[in-house]
C-alpha cells in the first residue's frame, strides 16, 4: 500500500519539522497492522446500545472483575445490549484509570488481554484512547525525567513566567507542574492534574507512537475508539489551546488510518464543550469522527424535568442536524464523569444554570468549577448520580415508584432521540450517589463511580419492588422494545421529527429510512396527567394510522378513525408503533 492520503495528512501536520526517518517509521507502523480474524459490521443499527462501565464495576472475588462483569452481562442483559464501552482498563496511577501508566497492558487487578478478547467475541467494544496525557508513573515520563531519548521530547515544557492567560482551563488547577529532572527544574504542561502530563504532539514521534497504540487496540478487539479530551491535544502559545486546526487534522489522520486499514472502526470524540464546538468534530461528515457525544442532552433533560417544561429541550432537539449519513450522535445522560454545565451555555439562561447548581447541591451532589481567563471561576460539572439529580429537594422521601418512573421517563427521551444510546452502568442498575466515596477520595466524581458487589447487586435487582429492580427491569424493557419491537424505526440514519403536542411533553416521531415503520415517542416530564388528541397524519402524510402500543408506562391511548387520544400519566412514557402494509 502507498498510504498516500495518510502520508499527505501527516506531512500537512508537521511540514518542515519532519525528518527522513519519520515517514519510514509511520509506514512501518501501518504495514505491521493485522486485522482481527473476524471483522465486525461497519453499520450502526437500531439494535446498537452501548453500556458504559468500568472493568471492575461489578466484583465477586471468585473471578477476575472483567470475567465477573462479562458473566453478569451474559446472564442478565445479553439480549438488549450488544456493545460495551470499557473505561480505561490499563495500569493507572489516578483518576480511576484516566492517568494511564502503560497503554499496552491490562491492569492485572482487572484481568488480562485474554479477558478483553473474550469480551470482544460477544460484544462490540469501545476502547478509551487517553492520549492527551499520560501518568507521571509511566515509562515515557520516567524517560523524560532522566533525559532518555526519545522521551526527553515527549512532553511540553514551558518557562515558568510564560503568559498562558489565553489558555482555556477546564479545571481550577495550575496549568504547569514543577518537576525535578536530571537537567534541572522543568515546568511541564498538565491540563487536568499534576499526575496527568500532556503529551507533546508537536513531536512527530509521539503521533507515530500513538498511531501504533490505536492500531494495537483494534487488533485486540476495539470497534470504537474514544478520543478522550481530544480538544486539548494541540497547543499553541497565545491561543486558547482548544479546538485548534491541528487538533482536527490529527483526528482526520486517525480517521484516514482506520478508513484504510480497518474501515469498520468508528471514532467517537469526547469534547465536553458548547454544542457548536462539539459538533465541529464531525468535520465535513466524512473525514473526522463518526460519533460525537451529545453533551448538551444531559443538562437539558434535567432542566426539562426540574421546570416541568420540555419546550427548551424540544427547541434544541429540533436544531440537531448531521452532516452526513456516516455520522451519528452518541446520546447519553450519565457517564463516569458528571453532568457538564458548559454544553448548556447559550441554551438555557445563566440564572437557570445557577439554579440547577443550587438544586444539585440541595440534592446531596457537588458542583465542580473551572478557572476563567479573567481570574473568576465558573461551574463546570455537576457531580451526582443522574437518578438523584432528577429528585425534588422539597420531597426527599418520595415513593420508590415515583423515583423509578421519573428516572425511566428521562431515559426514554435519550433512547427515543436519533443516534446511538450510551447507558451508564449505574443508570441501568438504578444506583444512588456514593457520598461516602467522595469522603474517602476527596474527589467529587467518585460520587458516581461506586463498584458493586455481585451478590448484593443480584439480591437487590431480584427483590420485587426495590428501586434497583424497578429501574433495571424497566430499562431492559425499553431497550428491548427499542432494538427489537420497532423494526428499523430507531435506526441511527432514519427519520426524525420533533412535535410540540404540549409543553409538558417531549414528543418525537421516529421513522425508518424507507418510511415504512414509525414510532411516536411521548414522555411526560411532570408529575401530573396530560391528555392530548392528535392525528399522526397531520405531522407526516406518509405515516399510516394503524397504531399499536409498543411501550406504555403510566399511559394509554385510544384510537377512533384517524385520531388518537393520548393519556400520559405522571412521568408517563408512551411509544406507539405503526408500519405500512
């Protein structure tokens, strides 16, 4: 192979800084890649749902955590979830895996590469590419400290008095960290923490090494590559050092490599930023990420339930557009991180954001802040379980049924929207916040990262009427109907139309590409009853009128001729299915 497009992109990134050996090294990396024996499909469908989880999320003490997790999934959720995002499973020194010590090894506390490959035999896997930074405990950084080539140029060192006031800060922490090296004191760029040192992508050797690692991930079973914190990867003094042109060129470089060598692999970019900046990582629809996190969705859904009004959420959802059929939103409401506040900027008033922060604290959660260029601080993230975040601080002792209904209603919105759904394991399992964990670690994000004992978990999800049982069974039912009962109406490349039936309802009409299968999804974001009458043909003339109930929670409908009466009860959900012929 000549790899012409890949080489041209590589040369465009580095220009005159390239040396003769760089191209040879890159070609060697590409030539040594070997496709897995079984090639997954490259097409995303309505059946795709991705579970977001740590490798040790569920523990038994009888198997390795990865084996325990796989056993639980095989016996409890196999028919409804076909893909798993395994959060960083490498040796690490902090941040629950996001300070990677060695990209080439599995953390022995979790299992080994055989466990990963066993997972890949049953599930499409998403691997984390935590490539903006690496642990100070890594061999790479140890090599830097001892001035060992090539690692002596793998990190960004800056004079202490350099003006970095223009740099966007996602954290309320110093940007530079002081280290003692064999060559004296050096100040190293650390975007996220003093334990996470940023890699120097101005050095072509770094990008070549990362390309080798990503292709190794593919050989080990990755179908999705998640580019963690990718927005910060390229630095230029005097700029914000976020979303720079070379950052997008590096994403394009990875896309070209996968398109050439493993076209079934999909890139997903993790950029917790305002919506307009976030969707820029789709590129032109063919040259950057196939999937982009829909970061504005979590705070807007909270806003809808807190205000008992879906108008703002509906208005935003109407604006969602994709640049091509090769792209899709990764829809999620909860993850290992908190609920980002920045993606809600400009979509809801600042006062509503501050009100949201106050409510989260009243519900037992925390608010994390970032530093601004003017020396002030702004809320960056809400740290709380999504289940708790939906609560009412004035009614802390609500019945289990109310808590479960409200939570499942929120999740139904995420599942109904066009895109690929991402389900955090604590959402699937109906977990409350782990405040004791925050006390142990001193980190706000720990509240949503509790690891669960298998025996206790099984007992709780099998206990009729428990919160876990209500949510787990309800969630699996929604996933099952989304992936099986509705045909291709929920296809990521299908049709979507947002409806304004009532300000208390979030209503979306989903349709297959050919227009033969349709699902009307209606969710009540309030604790009251809502009654509306509709004629689906008023919204889309091609929609048939023979509607059947696909999913009903606290809701029902009656149909007379071409008109339907929808009764959506408190936090009710109604999915109606129709097909031609």
